[in-house]
């Protein structure tokens, strides 16, 4: 084994020489972080100290016994114990399982043992850190060794032609998991394990990143969560593992530039995340983690967490929040969700002291934002459970929740609001019996990240019950991320509360779009005729009006010819019955009655499609047909009773 590692170390020295030589003759990347993030920083000169005692310093000073007794600490430790009690052997990740995706399109057969193995590593690391349970060290070392022996850290669904130089989401996160394990347990790991971690992370992730990312990795452009996850994770690895100062400075500048692109291109102009709440959380996970490590390593001289752009982005969850841990499930997002505690706590902390921000070069920006936005609400969104497969996320959730353990979260005030560039509006009203009605609707385009063809879609909730829904994600498979994506009712407009016009669904692409008009506080209008590839369709307009009487939806259509037959649809996960000319949707909290101005409802079950997409429950499509006419208008009156 020593001979193998010795040979590998020689390879490392050769590669290091080539890397340093290339850095000596190459200029630092264009300083996009200066223009986008407003950082007046030169990474060649900024103080930089990545000694491990400077990183995540809370881990060294906190009372671990007290921390283990907090709600998040107890939850994390119990999760770790339960997992290692249930799973006593290291899961197998072999060639046959890896190639299952290529053969059948099934992602789960390989991904399940892949992530279980990493969850076991996180569980063992957590217990050794908190309880000094050295009996777990053999398992920990075996898990690290086993992961390092995997042929690829890239999951099959993300495999590229450049098999051994490409870095995907989970190879980057595997790398930072190993780096964090070394950071937290450095004094307990055998030397050859520590050397193996450094060697494999550098060979598989850090070195390819330096050489190929700007030229070959599409995710560096910042268009979606991939940039935040990959660049942030890799930046964490460099800060924790890289000893060569010149390489480290080059890498930090590169990572920071790419994260700047992420803030610029990965969110709408108003800060909206068109991928949905879960990808808002995922994309920011490593932006925040890297940002805080960088803050520590530069002794507070570089803070990528404080800028107006991120402040806007931090406001997005508020706009799509329905209460009770529920969000509008647009794109591939779930309806029930809690963001990572460490993300929301840190974002709120970084923007809570406006007097501190006012010392920046443009204080008026922050003062104006502070007048309009208050993101202290983020504390109340923190996930009460710290658990995740990634150790860095778990430990930050526990450490950074510590100051808030004894605080009672105040109820988040839910009011009408809008993100105009994102095309998202929330209408809020109380009825005569003090029930809270919420509608969140969207326009946008049918070319968004994790796109669904859903212009005009909406979610309608009363108190804590979602009566009319957006279905959220279908089953992630090869077909789901291929040209067959829109054959799935979870992504096409058939599975949303949207009309079928002349037998056609909405089309895919940037030119298929809608326009939102928000009339504060209780009215939204969406013009969505451009979402359909129907040249004769001149008008398709949806008006949502919410007041003390309930919700009124009015759809207007106009054609340049005699018109097309229209099939209206409303989507729900709850039981539906037709009573007279009304559709009744019932829940434990009460029921709504939907009455059309004309026409007759029918109910279509989408249970088979739900089963095919591994979704629990049964979607129902409440449909109503309108005959072909040059002009057509229909109104749905929706009332609530307990």
C-alpha cells in the first residue's frame, strides 16, 4: 500500500509542478465578482489564512455536551445512531448497478446505495465528533476508503463523455464531504487515510476543475443551482485542502467569479428562483458554506454574503410561502419543505444589522432594501431537523442553530406581494370567518430551469390546506430529462390547472410565455395566449380575484377565426365529487365549492400517472368543455365552508 501511495504522491508532485507552471503564465480570471458582487478585493493581495483552526471555529469553542442536548443536536445524533443500527454493512456500488441507468433509465438502483454510503459516513463522523465514539473509527475509515475506491463519483445520470475530468453535483459534494471529515476528525484519522482523501479529492475534482471548468463545464455560466453547488463545494475543498498559496488564490478567484454569475444568471432580476423553493435551498447551500469559510480564511476581508443581489434572493421564499412549512410547488419543487437551518439563519444574520451595512460604499441601497424587505422571517423557516446525507450541511445546521434554540419563532405575516420580473404573485385575503385564503400564481416562460409548461398555473390554499395545486416534480429518470420530458403530465400543461385549446397543450421554449399584471392587493391578471402554438389564438387571459367572498377565476379567450374547443381544468390532490353543477373538494379542514358560470364538470383521475411517477396520492383533473366560439368567457366562483 505504501508503494502505491508513494507512486501516487510522485504523480501528484508532477501534476503540481505543471499546475504551478500554468498558473505562473496565466492571468487571474476577469474579476466578475467586482462588478456583480460589488467586492473591491484583489485576491492576489488579500490576507489569506486557511489553517484548520481558523475554519468553522465554532466547532472548536462550542460546548459539545450542551450542543448535543439542543433539539437539532439530539435529532442529528439520534438520526446517526438509528441509521448505523439499521445499516451495518457498507452498501455495494458496482458496475452492474452503475450501468442500470444506461440500460433502463432507472436512477434509483445506483443512487440509493451511493447516497446511503455517504449518509453512513456522515453519521459516523457526527457520532465520533460529538460522543468521541472511537469504536466507529474502523467503519469510518472503511467508508472513506470504499468511496475513494469508487471508479467515479459522478452519478450515472450526470455522466459525460469526459468521464474522468468532469465534475457534477455529487462528485463535488462527495469531495467536500471528505474534506469536512478530515477537517473535523484530523487528529483521529490515520495518515494514509488523510493522504488518500487529499489525493482523491485533488485528482478527481480540484485539478480537473482548475484546468477544464471554464472551457468544458456548462454549469459555470451560473444559469441554475449547479453553479452554486459545484463551484461552492469545490471552493470549500480548496480552502480546506490546498496548501499551495498561488493555486489557492487562483481557485478562490475562479470560484468567486462563478458564484457571482450564479447570483446574476441563476435568479430573476427581482431575486426569484424559477427552479422552485427546493432548488433555491440547494443552490445556496454551498454558496453560503463557501462564503463563510472564505470570510474566515480572509479574516473578514471578503464577504460574499453581503450584497443587495443576495438580499433580493433571500426574499424569494417569503413570496412563495403558504404557511405551515408549505410553498407553491412550481417547477420541480415540493409543496412541503423547510430550507436548511444554517442557510436561513446566516442570511438573516448577515442582513439584520442595517447600520453595519450602511458603512458600505452604497449605503442608500441597503437602507432602501431594508425599508421594503425584512428577511428576519427566515429564522422561522429553518428546518427543525438537521439531517442530510452531507456532513457539512448537518453540522452547520446544528452549530448555527445553537443561538436560536431557546427563541420562539414568531409567526410569519403572510401578505399580498409580487415578483414582477419572475412573474409570480401572491394574493392574500381573509373571509368573513377569519379564514386565510392564499393564491400564488405564475406567468414567466416555458423555458425556465427545471421547466414545466405551466404559464397561468396557480396554487390555492385556505388556512393550512392546499385545495388546488401545482403537481410539482415527476419521477427523475432518463426520460424526465430528455426530449420526452413533456410527455409527462407532471411537466406538461395537462397536469396543471390550465386549458387545453383546440386539442393542444402549451408549447416548450422561450417564446412561449405569459405576462403578469399585479393589482395590489387582491387581483392578478395573466395573459398567456403566447404559451400556445396556435396562430389564431389572439387572447387567453386569466384573472384571479381574491376577497372576503372567496376566489373568482375568469378566463377570456378570443380567436381570429371561428374559434377552437376549449377544455378547462383544475387540479387537486384532495377527494372530489360533482354535486349538481358544482365540484366539491373536501378536506379535514373544510371544503370548497367550485361553480362555473356555465358548462358541466367531469372528474378525471390521474392515479395511474401518479403511480408511474412514484407519487403518493391521487391527482384529480376537474375538467369542463367549452364549445368553439370566436370569443369565450368563463368564470369559476370558489367558496369555502367548514
